[in-house]
C-alpha cells in the first residue's frame, strides 16, 4: 500500500511536470511571437512619428510661403503707387519747364489760365507729397524660425513605456451567485498611467492550476475601467471557472494576474430521449408534442440502441446519466412523459421551464427513479408536480398521489423549480418575479429525477442554474409556512 501511494504520488507529479513543460514551451513560443509583435508596433509608432513630423514640416513650410507671398504683394502694391506718383511728378515738372521757357507774351496767352492749370496739376500730384517712402513690410523672416531644442531633448528622453504590473485578484471579494461572477482586483502599487483592464475567463472541471491540454479557450472582456466586473447570464455547466486580469496603459499590456479558480457548481441535466413517450420529440433540453407518434424515428432509434448495445459495458455502467436512466421502458399510453437524465441525490438545486404559448397541457415536477411506463406525474405517491391546463380557460394546480389542489394564481410564462433534497422540500416559483406558487414538504427517500409531461405544444428547460438569491431569501422567510394542504403533504 505504501508503494502504491508512492507510485500514485509520483504519477501525479509526473503529470504536473509534463503540464509545466508544456506551459514553458508555450511560453517560449509566446515570447518569440510577442517580440516580433513588439518590433512591428515599434515600427508603427516611429512611422507614425515620422508622418506627424513630415505633416508638420509641410504645414509650417506652407505658412512661410504664405507669409512670403503676403509681403511681396504688399511691397509690389507700394511699388506701383510710387511708380504712378513719380510719373505724375515728372509730367508736372515738364509742363513747368515748358511754361518757364515761353518769352513771347502772345504765346503765353495761348495757354488758358496757366495758373489755374498749374494748380490743377499740383492737386493731381498732391498724393505724391503724402506718399510714405518707408516699406510697409520688412524683409525679415525671423518670426518664421523654429527651435526644436526642447523637442529634441524630449525625443532623446523617449524610452520604453513601463509595463504595468500584474493585478492581484481579491478572492475574498469575489462573489458567485445567481449565475453571475463578480471579480474584484487591485494593483500592487498606484499607477496613474493605467488606462483599462482586460478580464479573461474560461470554464473548467479542474480545481487546480489552468492546463494547456483539454482546456477551453479564454473568453475576453476588454476595456474595463473599474477594478471590478460582473459576468452575468452564465450557464454553469462546469464545476469551476478560471479567471485572470491584466492591466493596460496607452501602449502596452502588462502580465496577467495569477489565475484564480472559483467554484460554479449547479445542477445540469438533459432530457432523456431514450425513454420518452413516442409522441414526444426530444432534443437535449427541448421537448415537443409529436402527433405522428414518433413514426419515422423508430428506425433511427433502433440504430441508436444497437450502437449503444455495442458500446463498452464498462463505460455504460460507469456513466452517471446511464445509471440515472437505469433500464426503464419507454413511457406509453397517456403518460406523455420525459425525464431528466441526471438524478438529484442531495443538496439544493434549481432549474426553469418555459412553455410555448400554444401549449395546451403540461406538468412540471419530480419523480423517483423507474416509474411505471403508464404512470403520470402527480398521480402516484412517488411523484410531485404542478399542472397547467390551457383548454377553454387556464388553470394551475398542484398534484401528488392522485390528489390535486387548484392554485388561484396567474400562470407565469416561466416556472422555476427548487428542490431541497435533504430538507424535504419542493417549491415552484414564478421565475421572473420569484413569487412562490406552491411548496411540497415531505421526506425524500430515493433519488429524484426532473419530470415533464406535455400534450400539444413544447417546453424548453434551462439547466446549469444556481439557486437564485431571491429564492434563498424566500426560503428563509417562509420558515415552515407551506403552500401544501394536508391532503398533498404526504411523507413518502
């Protein structure tokens, strides 16, 4: 025995080492890939910087050219004004010289009113006397010079952005309830450059460290601004979930936190098509009334049975769902029934059922294993259910041991089933409002199977659900108050 324990321990250790070697090889490969990605990102950053500088250079050169054009235009306008003034002045000078050269009085009289003429010429060239002989703009372009000394020093100071440290998940602050997982974490030290966080999770049936082989892919939630996040609407179809978080700044993501494993235990089952009534069409968690009576499916079922008979006896015996089914015959007669393939043997469990709007009659409940092929839910002392009848008028009733109690309650579109096996309690709820519909109290002496009867219509079953917090609260407040009458409150 001692040697066997040593060998078993050694085998387990070898498995751990193999997993660790796989993880190291995977890490080496990731280092190479991430290094290439980092170089590519570096090239992109510098190309972006070059692009910005090139764009800035073009813009500033364009501004200089505009300033050049503005100054040249102003100087050319001033040059034109001076040229016109000079031309007018020269004409006046020529006229004055000609007037002064006239010595014959008779010729002088030929010029009409020379004095007035001179005055007019003076008025014409008066602008020349007011003309500024100073350039309107200077030839200096010093105001268009740049000094990149500070920017050069800043660029020379550019280094790799510090990689954020790995966050630390606060396991004590994490919460698993109502098929939601609330994850809380903190940074080992304050880092103002953190821009956001990335949360990754994956379902697993191993309670230890994450493994490379046989594990599902990580699901990613990006751009989380807070240090807490709630994953909602999950189906808990595995025993555990792995979680890890990384911090990211504007340019780089840090290392992942140490992964944590949280338990996500819930009741998971499918509908057992191998023993359902032939008038029912069953697919995993959906059952539908089939008026053809299963014709056309019998050959397929026969092949499935042959294949199942050819399977390994060891596998068939060890399967929990096979043991739950046992060797029941198909339901027949008016027992349009299908059962779940997994039994409730202890603990508290919860599942929900939604009926199609045109569903005429259906029952939801539990039964002991191996009911008779003609047994109907609620009509034996080993089954409990609520029954909904949608003919003419809608009625809701609780049934057990072939006795019924009418419930004066509106029928919800979704029904929640709560089973406390150890506490001997079976309760039905409005799954939307969590209002209690009915409670059976008894002592369960055998494992229970979820049961469903349907006629005309279809039912969808939701499994992998935890017991809702609202139901737990109602159970505490109910405290012995029962919705069952004495006629239904039988001890099994």
